[in-house]
C-alpha cells in the first residue's frame, strides 16, 4: 500500500526458535509477554557485522522492538526486528551442557505447541517458560525435575492436567494405583481400562509435588521414581498434543547407555530413546 508505514512496538520475549532465511536473514519465533507467540524477520543477523545477531539465539530473554501491526490486522503477518537488547541470554549457559540444552529445547518446543494461535496473549505461559529457563540456568534443581514441572504446569494452563488425587473417570477421591493416559490420569479399580500403567505411589506423589511446587519432596526423590514420572508426563503431554515432540526423547534422564536404536513413546506411555541422528535434527530445528 502506497504511503503505508509500519508501526513500531516493543515487548520482552523468549526466543523459542530460529530458522535460516536467504543468505543472511533469519526468522525468529518469539514468545512475548503481551503479544503471545509471533514470528519476525531479523535481517542481516547471520553476517559477521550484525549488531544484534548474537542476541537472537534460542532460549534468550530479550527486549525487542518490532515493526508491524501488533494485532496482525494490517500489512504482512511476518514482522521485522528493528532493535534487540539482551536481558539474559540463557542459551550461552546451555551450549556445553547436553542435559540442560536438551531440556531447554523441550521447553521451547512445548511452549510453541501450546500457543497454536499467533499473537494471542498468553502471559502465564510466558512467565512459566521464562521461569523454567531461569531455573535451568541457575541449576536450582535437577534438570529433569525442572522440565517435568514445566510440562505439568503447562498442561494445567492448557486444561490437560492429569488427575492425581481423584479418579479421572468417575471422580472418586483418593490415591489410585492405576494410571491411564487416554483416560486422563489416575483411575480407580472400577474404571481402570485395559493396558493401564501401575506406577509406584512415589511417582504419583512426585507428579503432585511438581505441579504444586513442593521442591523439598521433589528434590528428595530417587532416580527411578523420576524416570517413571518423566515417562508418564511425556506420554500424557503428547497424547493431548496428538503428536510427538522431537526434543523429548533426547533429554538426558540419567539412564545408563544401551545398545541399539532408540524408539519413541509407545502405547504404554513410557518414552523410549532416539539415536544419535535425532540429536542432530533437534539442534538444526532450534538454530536453522
């Protein structure tokens, strides 16, 4: 449109993903505080002379100025980055730490999947995502606990929280031994469907602790309980997303090395493992 001038606006954001565009540009996927998830073109950021290319890397918390209509009603839906100031670039702390990098990748991918509509404000998810990355960067808790707490709380925001203190089918209160992902969580003996898992009571307690923020209980759990919890959480999330997350099977959960290829989560709900090729794929997805 002749004479049209793009509007400038500012927001702080978490960088979820970057993709190559042409020879020197990138498309940046951002989760912003006030404008939800959006994509913007950062021109020339792959050149060595770029003034802010290093600030637009995955997992960074940035203050960004964008050109475009904040509501997406006018002009191109793809905005342009005109200025960036780094608030805290967490990605630099994860590059040499495989467990934290893969956990941060899973957090960023989940945040993107939980915001299917661009420019729809999601302040609580933004705060949750930023808080999880801060906790990973500070090393306050075990990496897998931070990730599973994020996934459980993210599902709560989306309305997919697993039932833990009552039967997911009939609502009978109490601690139930069976857990069914299709049913929605813990189930009583009368409602238990075929193929339901039977996790240890400590596993359900850990899921409740991570959801409520009881880190004293969570930090005291054993490795086996944490791995069983991670399997149930991953299966529950991917069931509701109706697709697998590429980064989740790559997360280092303290398992001992095993020979042979790794597989995705199966119908039983417990995650498998993936091969080395998958690790390369996730790295590409986050940085290209």
